C-alpha cells in the first residue's frame, strides 16, 4: 500500500507540472514541446488511475486479512478456562500460546 501511495503522490505531481508546462508552451506558440508534455500528462493520468485502483484493492485485501486474524485471535482467547483448577488453566494458557500471532501483528506493522 505504501508504494501505491508514493506512486499516487509523484505521478499526480508530475502530471500537474507537465500540464502546466504544456499550457504555458502552447500559449507561447511552441509546436512540438506542448504536445510532448500533453502526452506526459495523459500517461500520468493513466498511471494515476492504475495506482489508485491497486491501492484500493490492496487496502481491501489487507483489511480483510486483519479482520480474519482478529477473529481468530478473539476465538483463541475465548479458549481460556478458569474454573478454579490451576492445572486446567495452565493447559489452556499453553494452548493459547501455541497460536501464531505473528501474522496478525505483521498486518499492523508492529
């Protein structure tokens, strides 16, 4: 997701600058250069649309994984038993400890 954010920032900046240069050069009567910068602008808009779609897709996928791991962690914590039997409580804590929490924290960047 971070790469798509960076791409969105730089491509939108490049597109805006190339559109401005194209308009300025066109108003000064240059022939080829405004068309070149207009082409850069059009390519930038296309790249921007692709980056936005990729960002939305990756964001949705990450949120779905985070939700899924959150449910798994919550269900795992519900396995704890505390009925006054110390041996059984320790066994349930050891079973909870065997769960892989790395995948759920990796999504948060922790």
